[in-house]
C-alpha cells in the first residue's frame, strides 16, 4: 500500500465514523477559544472546561482581561497546570490583542504567535477551528498516532516535521478535520499505553499494529 492509499483509507474511515469531529474545548467566540487553548497546554480539555466558566464570567472580553492583574487571574486557574505562567500569559495576550489588534483575535499564524503564550501549535488550532484554515496542530496525540499508523515515517521526529508531512498528504479541505480525527483517536483509542487495537478500524493500515510495536 502506498502512502497516498493509506491516507485515502484513513480519510475514508474517519469521514464515515467521525464526520463531525471537533474540538472538545468549550467556547463561544475566538477570544474564549484562544484563552482555552492557552490553558490547555499540558493539561486536559476536561480540566480546562471545568475552569473556564468562572474565568469567562469574570473576564468576558479581551478588554476586561487586559485590565486584570495576576492576583485576580491566578485564583481562577490555579487548578490548571503551570498557573503562574499562564496567568501572566493570559493578561499579556489580552493586552497585546488590545494594543496591536484592536481587541480582535487575528487569523494568521504569523500574527497569533506574536501573542504571549501562543506558539505555533496554538496558532494552528485557532486558525483551523475558527476559520477552517488548512493548518495542522501537532500535539502529543497527533504526533503519536500519525507515527504509529505510518502516516509519517519514523524519521519525522519533531512536531514541525510531522505537521509538514500531514499537510502535504491530507486533502487541503479536510486538514482542519483531520486535526481532530487524530487527536480524538489518540485520546480515546490509540492511547499512549495499552492502545485499544481491538476497537480500532485502522488495523489494516497501521504499522504499529502489524509489528505489535507499542
């Protein structure tokens, strides 16, 4: 099976089994999603979703968050991983949104990564989720699943390398969905330890399954 045939198999499978895959983070607008994604770094979406309602109630807009201080933000997110840094990042992000972007979340990766707490992965999430741009955020799940299945070769050892290969091979109009397919597959089926291969519909094309290499 060629690599393109493998991508076609994976695409067909997920279009059939997860056609409406989307982020599990709760949000009502781009500002809320940006906050949630910043908080989700090295933290579960479940924990973030438990935390953001109180934060959004206190700071419903970038304008209100930009006026906040550390002691106001920290108690609201202290159950999140790295709350010290994230409190500072959130305030700095909001202030830069106001000063440089008129309070609106920009929709290019180049602009987004100028914001405190926003790296390439976060920027890719925002642009793909909000604007359906063909950007692929490579988190630990995407990295693990794409290598296990064999969508990328074992020589792709960095998130950026994996990102470039996935973008090249998935249809451009489906990349924003493929991001969620791989994340959710890694979160619930192709888990890091003891992957649920018996429940996986990708056995036929999975390199790791055939080699029993987990």
